[in-house]
C-alpha cells in the first residue's frame, strides 16, 4: 500500500508541473508537500526521488527542489518512467483524445522464445492480443502483446479496450515499474501501411520490450510499431 501511495503522489505532482501550478519553477519543501498530501515523509521522499531520477525535477543543495526546464521544453512523445509504464499514461498528446481498437485477442501456447522471456514453462499458455492506438481517430501505433494467463486469469476484451496497466494497478494493486526496450526503425510492412495509413516508402519505429512488475515478475512481452511522425524518444542519463 505504501508503494501505491507514493506512486499516486508522484503522478499528481507531475500533473501539477505540466499544468504550470508551481510558481518560480520550484516545488514546496518536502515537509509541506507531505502535509498537503497527508502522507508520510518517507513516501514523499520516495516520490521526489523518483521524479528526480526521471529528470523531471532536480535538487539544489540548500535551495530546494526545482522543475527541470528542459523537461518542459522537450517532452518526449513516450515518457517511460519508474511507475506505471503503460502507453495510456506515457503518451503525451495535449488536447487529443486517445482511443484503442482491439484487432485480435486469443489464448495460445507460449512459443519457446515467449516462454523464455516471461519465465514460463513449455506448457504454459498466454494471452495474445493486437491493438491499434489512435489519436482523435487517427492511427499511430500497432501493439502486439503476450501476457501470462496465470497473472491475469480474468483478462477480457473490454479490459483490453482500455489501459491494461492501469487496470492491473487499480484492480490488483500491482504496477509495471521496469522494462527492457529495444528501439529501432524498420521498413513498413503491408499491415503497417494498411493500419497506420502509410505509404510503401515510409518507415515505422519499432519498440520491442519486456515489462516487469514491481516484484520483478515479467508481465508482458510487447512489440509496438509506431508511425514515424510520432516516433520520438527522450532519455535522462546520470553521469557519475
């Protein structure tokens, strides 16, 4: 429950940052924030540390915690972070309505590669689904995922028509907090051209990843094919 509290606080602070609610690009001190959110100092400290790790804020010794101006100027389309990593929360599209069209959903026996990625046995089954992501009705991403049945035995089509990671967090109090991603560019396939409305000469961005729960359990193997106009990825790097 403590993890859920600090994640909730972190999300709300980020929302306020994006809404420009903090004057002078400076956050209130840790004690004041803890009192405002009615949480423990340890939960507030964890939320602020995570925001700092993401490059959203930085601490200046003796002066307080400040918003990183580069974060506001150069927000990536995809902001994968140390809390909920789902596209619904990670995709930035001010003023645009997100939508999901379920293209395929079935139960299959895990392939040897999928079983290895998800730490499954050769006889385990997984959900296989394919979804089309839209912005104001315009397609921008094709997502194919594999999820172990034993983690979400109740998965249904209506759940996949919304945020899967948000459902996991709200219904089971679990969060996807880590991922291993490979980001490349590829010529568009016939399916890409049909679903993403691309020309045969236009490429797609490809994001292949394994997503892990906060206890380290692999939750999903996913492959995302992104319209090149929306393919922009930023990373925050610590130089020690």
